[in-house]
């Protein structure tokens, strides 16, 4: 929200009170408390009337400084904030001089200037990250709109801002107005299913606005050298998170707000769905599954979308007997084919559902102020919304899901959760409906994920559309409703990169696009993109997304890239384990992986899978694509062709449908799996350690995981001339070998070392 009218004026109806002086500064052992006046205090008369702001500086985690600002301390109910399961009371250092007070937490410190001239300076060592200075911190009275608190943190020359949730707008957020409110808007607009009040910059620090929302961001859009964030009410809370790299910020952010549990290995295989409004029953589903098998198209998960339940009754959690008369027997038959089963659900109960009267009777739904059920016709006629602040409603909802799990279902697609009312509604626990709007999706996914964790253990996962900050704790998330064209494919990638820059380790999208029918070129290029994402799902709206209905070549492309992903699983699952342990996502922006390369600052049409694989999806009918290969001190190797190319420059390439720019970084040892037909297998058995552009005299590490999430083996490969030596330092490998310079070593039955001279 903009409060000013250019550099000098205010918007009509705005009265702005800016922090002008740190009049009183209290230094405590664990915090600093500042009384900030909104005008310089020249004499005693200046202490009368007018707003003051109480600013408390503390630290919930080493390397993180929290800033809490209050105007009126007791005139509004306690605010809801971002869940921070990792918050604690780390050791901090408070130092005071005649002119400043400094609080230091780990590598991060904040300087408070005493007296006139408001200034908070956030430093990482001697490096200034950002500041709150002249007219940055303000209390705003806006006639007809309410009271607000805003902060404006400075940006330096060339500083770019990323993140703020899954945003499909331009990747670099400078110049944008971002409203931090979850909405069901699709991918082709400025709205977001997954709002996260966190931004990351290319200077290697982040800012988390610790509010449930809504939070309004002006990203170098009101003041060109500042990021402003504002919240209606009497207070504002935010955290500055140190780097020095973006990866370090991810580690600290997720240590504070929670990390993603490791999804099961099978979930990385190919998912296929019935699509949304298509006609289907057991025979249709079985036909598609059997046809995938006949065409040698590996399939891991089959998903039943909305119409597994009877129309007008979503949700009733009952299989529609017209299409699925024997659900338990059907699920047993499908699972005998080696498949996992996913079901679509949402948190709404239609009036025609048999569950509606039961939920209304027991008070399980959101209510109106008069105590009656809040209802709407938007989505399902007469539907109510489950109130997850009611423990009884949670038990009731989970009970129906528990029954489905007992039938043989493995996981749920937790759809919707964005169209949550903010007016005329009452929660069971009395929560503010405005603040609950974004948190609702978080609670919804938590309720479902916790049940799956209870029943399925380490196999727990959801496939979620909406969430909020800290939602990475309940993986996996997908991008929502996109169109079936190259433009929407590109905007989906921007959304994914924005979300993974907010601490979300795993992300997916609808291969081929959701709305419309993808032209063959779009479908085949999206297959490549989809199978080189952490999770891969064929899904659409009104048409089946099976490849043979597009063209026969699509079957070849799907087969090739599904098998490629399976061969890459030892590497990908090691990166997934790393993501669950460190918070650094599997799918990373180029600037996150190459922070010192200015060519990567705004690069949003390619990405990295871990540090070793670079992927540039093709967004053209012709197959022409530009790809940038950073300078990594050696040549990049095209994984599919073996061609080597230098780094530090752009390449213009032409690719058929069985190829795309997929490069391996120099000095890489890439574990290459032995299995092509499934994602979960013994990665340490039959693995090939593929060595790429390893410099003479250098060594490179490798990690081979187990599908249960443990590490099967780790070690290094070194090169001296044409001789390669592999040393397993932990664990063991079976039937393994090296591959380098286009040659393969003899196979080792077992053993911890291999010494081999390439011809």
C-alpha cells in the first residue's frame, strides 16, 4: 500500500508519524528496547501528545534479529504470527557506547543510533546489509482505511529482490506491489496460492515479516531504494536473516520456521491423474494404467481427482458407486500393479453431502456471528468450510481420511484453502478471521499431513496447492492452474523459483498445463521440464493428459525422460535428503547457486537441480533455446550428448524433443542409477559413478543414498593424469564402476576403492 504521493507529499487522508529519534534506549542482557519518538525532542513540551513507537530488538536464532514495533500495546487482540518452531533464546551480545547500542547474534548485528536521527543498521561483520533510516519506520493514520505500521528497509545499487511466495509475475520483484494474501487466481496473474511474507536479495540476506497477514509490500515501487512492508493495526514484527549466501539464508530461515520432511522415494516417480472434469470410472482408470504399461511408460502413482466422489457432494469422502462399486477391491488390483494411490480432497463440505448435517450439528464449520453456519455457493452449492481450530472438527475430518487410508489410499491432494472469508465469520477458538485467512491453508495441510505421518510413518506426503510461511513442513506443493502454452510454462517456472527461494524444498506443476489442450510441442517440452523437477505429475482440466492422445512421439519423450529421472534418482534423492537437513531446496535459482555471477541475477528461464545439474527448459516451437553456462573453472558437459562447452558465456542451441540443455557442472561425480522403471530402488547396487570434467590433480565428492533416506555410501573420486581413483569413505557399494572420458571401468563386486586408468 502506498502512503506517499511522490517524494514529498502524502496521499489524501494520510497522516504519517515517522520514527525521528531514539529518545530512550534500554540495554538488557538479551534485548534492546527503544522508545522512538516521532519528532525530535527539543524541550519538555515536545514530550506531550503525539505517537511514540516502542521498538524491541531481540534474537530468536543465531544470525537472526527480530524487530517488534508497537504503537498501542493493549488496544488490539494478540496478533497471529508465522509459526516458528525453531525459535529460542540464543546467546547474544549487547554493547553500549555514548552514541550507539549494538545487539549481536551470531554473525548478525544491529546498531541503534541514540538521539535525533532515526537509524537501525543491520550488519554482517563489517558489511552493511540494510538500514531503517530517515522516514523508514512509520505509524500511519489513513482516513477511512484505518491505522498502519510500516517499515522501509534500504536497497543498495544493483540489489535485486526475490521470493514473496509462489509469484508468477517477473522473477526479480523490484518495481512490484505484492499483496501478501492467498487467492485462487491461477498462474496468469499477480495473485498467489502460496503467499510467504519473506524476501531474499542477491546481497545474501533475507527479511521475514512475522505476521499472519495480510502484509502489503512495495518493492522499490514507492521508494526506489527501499522495500516497504506494512500491516494494518498497531504493531509490526519482522526478522532480518543473515547469509552471507542465499543458501545460508535458507538454512537459517528453515531452522527458524521448520524444514521439509523427506518425501518417500516413490513420490519422485511419475504421477498420472484422471484429470478434473473428464469422464472416468474404474474401467477408464485401469485402461490408462494398462496402456502405460503396454507402451513401457513407467508409472509410480495414480491420482483420482474430484469426481471419485459424487457431483454436488464434495466432500463426502465416499466413492461414487456408479463408477467405483468396489473401491477396496479396485484399490487392491491397482496396488498389485505396483502403484501408489492419491485422492483429491478439499476442506469444504457441500450442502448435499451427507456430512453437511453432521458437521453443522456438531459445530465443525466456520460460523456466522449469529452462531449459524457460514455458507456460500462459490465452488460447491451451499458449502460450508471445516473449522480446523476446533479439535473436534480435526478428529472428525481425520477420521474420514483414516477410513480411506485403510482402504488402500496412500496420500491426498490437499486442494483449495484460499477462498476463506475474512468478514462475517467466527472461528471456534476466536481467532481473527482476517489473520486466519492465510493461516487456514497451513492448518489444513498440517491436519492431513499429521494423520498421514501417524498412519504411514516416513511415507507421509501431501500434494498441496495453497499454504503460507513455514508450509514447507508439509510437502509437496504444486503450482496450481496454468494454461497449456509456453508462456504459462515459463510463468510456472518463475513461480517455482520464487517459492523455493522462500525455504520450500520440493515443488511440482501440471505437465502440459491445466487449462486447455496443449499443442504437441508444448506437451513434449513440458514433459522434459516436469521430469526434471523434484516431483512430476501429468494432470489437466477437461482433457486426459495421457501422451498417446497428443501424439505418438509424446510417448517416446515421456518414456525417455521418466527413465532418465529414475537413473538420476541416486543424485536427486541425495539432494532431497540434503534439502530436508539444511533447507537448501532441490530446485534452485541460478543466482542462489552462482551468487557472484552477475549474469545470473535476473536469470529465470533456467535453474539448477542441486549444484551439479543445470536445466534450461525449451519454450519455443522450433526448439531454439538460449542457455547461460556460468564459469565454474572448467567445461560443462551435456548429459545426453556428452558434448563439452566452456562456462562464462551464453550458448544458443537447437534441440529435438528427446533433448534439451541439461548440463553437468565440471568437477562432478554424478551417481548414475541402475534402474529405469521405478524411482525407489537400491541406489547403491549397480551404480555408476560418472565423472565429468574432473581437473587433473583434483578430487570430487559423491553421495549415494538409500531409498529409506539414509546414506548408503559416500566418498571421493580423484584424478591423476588418466588415472582415476575412487575411495568409499563411508558405507558400501555393490556391483559398481566408474565412467570417465567416455569409458567405463571394470565392475567392482564390492570393496571400498577402485583404481583405474582410462585408455
